[in-house]
């Protein structure tokens, strides 16, 4: 396959600076005008939600109260845009947010992040939960009478089986979130409404992990009859699957037997698949799309500025923590980057501050493994003194060239960067190509669609360096275990450091928050010392929303708060 020609970084800067110079993109041909709500909408009371029982860190959070403004209305179909088809429809086996963008409304988890206060964990299928004083046993009490979309009744055995499947995966089934359960001893269903998880040792993040959107519950009977969920969508969520026209639209409709009374308000959701970014933004500006999705389906900073300037009073650009950061992963077992000196040289050559200006259009932050400014992140004043983060770059570039010469590459070398197709991925790769050229490494870019690229990344025979858009699912050190632990599901470069593995285990099992922070910082410093990967920058993200869409808040990360059970349309 021949590489597709991409811009140079100089061209990239110009393009990003003028990305919306032509503000009249071709209108999306597919989406119709959003349907209106009934003319005589029925006001609905807000049902009370039950607060979770105490957890090891104290009392469980209480769901945020609904804003006292307009009364929610029943009816209407929400129109949202996404930028691509999902690889499959199986959210347990897939890692791409393109899956969660469209199937999330059809599923429920054991727990969830509060849709109106996205940093809090509340119950979902579990109405409450409790933990033993030693933190080893977590007991979840389920809502009774929950129905699957096929009309059958959910039982605790469905949940036990769904969770157990992650760390006791059937042969031939890849479960990419298995590391969440590495400290689990057993999962039991003592009766139809109770699930009990017993840990080998306490785990600080077990509750926020169970609330992640990537842990939907499946019907044991349904999946065993089909083998997997790659072509089916069947859950207990507020919306039931209706139809899927590949490359065009994905539709879900209101599930009348949803276990939360009075929900959902919407009659349905239609996701339009619009691959071209300018066409997608044009559809939003003209009102044919009421809400953009996350990731590459969201707004870039220039688009967000246009929304705020031209659509004030009609639409808004919502900044949200999507937790994405462009990275360059290294092959740690073969090729030039097996040598620590080469990895350090590449890391030192990259100008992270320039990455913020070019890739994030000035809307982002320099950072390492954790979201800048979060409690777990390396403090900025410390980070900016480290090799690769220092300014000006002259000293780093000189040291990088010296390291390459010592490693046997005084004139650099030539390599190929396999690049996942998509705006943010390709921009990252163009930028990285330019940075590598500064130390005489010639990188040829090979753009691949997701299906091809996802196979490429799993073989260390296929790359020396791999550009990847890493995205934490929630802001906790446990979530980047998958990239750097020797058994991590995203450790494509096969980093194998006993010290790193031990630090990952130590921070996960340290229940004192302050002590855990110390271990997490030590872990991140070790990863930088090993040049485990290069983090480019952490860009800000924006979702576009028309103001008629009510009770919506972006979730943390790319896969949370996608059920839309509380969302309603004002017209």
C-alpha cells in the first residue's frame, strides 16, 4: 500500500490557521431538519435517584439535582453527527470511541458517571453498593424488574457473567479492559438482585473503573446464542436499536420499559455519519445537526470560535475534558528504537510547546502521562525543566544528535510511520515527521484506515514508531496502565520494565490518596526516564450543541455520559 501524501508541518500551520477561511462548506446532503417536539408537550416530574451506599473513601456521592428552570418535555428525536462507522458494534471487545458514540444509549452499566455532574459516580443497574472495612469485598444491590430490550428480565447472573468475561475471556476473544480486573479474586451472584466482587487486595480505582462507559452489561443468554455482539445491539439502556445504514445513519428509539421511570424524554436519537469535517460542521451550523459527538467528530478551536461569535443565543461550543493526547509509541523489542539512546533522542527533539501552537491551535497544554493540572500530573514547573520539555530547544537538539551518533546513527535513519486515518491522527503524524527531520530521521507516512491500522499496531514487525491518539477513559493513573504495563492491552511497543510494573501495582493498591500520588509521580518520572513514549500535547476539546438541547453535559473522556436519558428538546 503506497503512503498517501500529507502536508508538511509548514503547510499544516497555514491550513490550521486558515481552516475556516471558507465559511460556507458544502451542506451535508443527508440530515433533515431536526424534528420538532409535540406542540402540547407533557411536563414530567424529576424522579428521585437513590444515593449509593458508603464506599471505602467515605459516603457515596449523591446525584446532582436537576436545574430548576424549564420543565422537561417528552418527545422529539435528537440529531447527532459522528465522523465514522464503528469497526464493530461490540463495546466490550472494541476500544474505539466510534463504537461508544452510537451504542451507549442502548446499554447500562453497574455504575455510571452522573450525567449532570460528570465527575461523580452514581448507581446505574446498581441502586446502591457498599464495601467491607478492609476494602476487599464490594457488594452491589440491583434495581429490581429491569428489562432487557428483548423483554427478558435482567438478573445478577447476567452482570456476574458480563464482568467475569473481561478477565476470563472465552478463547479467541480479546477483552481490552482485562487489566481492570487483575486484582479481582472472584465475582459472585448470591441471589438474583445482588452482585459481590471480592478483591485479592484493595484497589483504589475499582469503583470509578466500574462506572466507565466501556463496561456495559450484556445478557448472558443473548450473547451465548450469538457468540458475540459485533453485529447486534441489545441492552437495558434508555434507547433500543432500530436500524443501521452503514456510512449513512444509525438510529435508536425510546425503550418504553426502561427501568428509570419517566425516562428517557426523547423519542429517539439519529446519528448521522458524516466523514468530511467541513460538511459535518456545515450541517451543524445550519441546524441539521443539533449536537456534535466527541473525538474527531467534535469542533476544533477555530470552529468553536465561529460558533461563539456567529451563533450566540442559538448554539454554544462546550469545552470538555476529552483526555486525548497525541503520542508516539516506540518499538521496545527490535529496530532502532530498541536502543534507549534513540528513544531519548527522539523525545528530546520534539518541541511540545510548538505542538500546542500547531496541533491544538494554542488551546491546550504541555503534559506527560496524566492530564495537566490534575492532582496526579507532574507539576508544570518540574516538567518544563526536563529533557524534551525545556525551552529553547537548542540544547536538547544538540544532545539528541549526540545520542543518535553514540547509538550508531550519526546520519540518522529512515523509517515508516503507520498513521490511522482521521484529522487529529494525521495532523499529529505530519507534525512528528517534521520533528524527526530535525535530527535527520526521515519518516515516511503511511495512512491506513482503522481496520488496517488496528492490525498494524499489534505487530512489532510493522513499525519502529507508532503515532497514536491516546485517550484516558477517566483521569486516574490506573487508566494508563494499559499503555505501559508489560501486560497492558495497549502496550503495542512491548515495553517490559519490572520496575514500571511494580510501581503500577503499588499505586493501585495504595489506599491513602496522598501516598498514592507520590507513587504515581514516581511512576511517571520513570516512564520519562525510559522514554517509553513521546507525548505531544493535551489539546482542549469542544462539542457543539444547539441550545434547544437541554440537560446535556459532556462527559469526562470519550466514552462516558452517552446514554442521553435525561436529555430533552425545548422545541
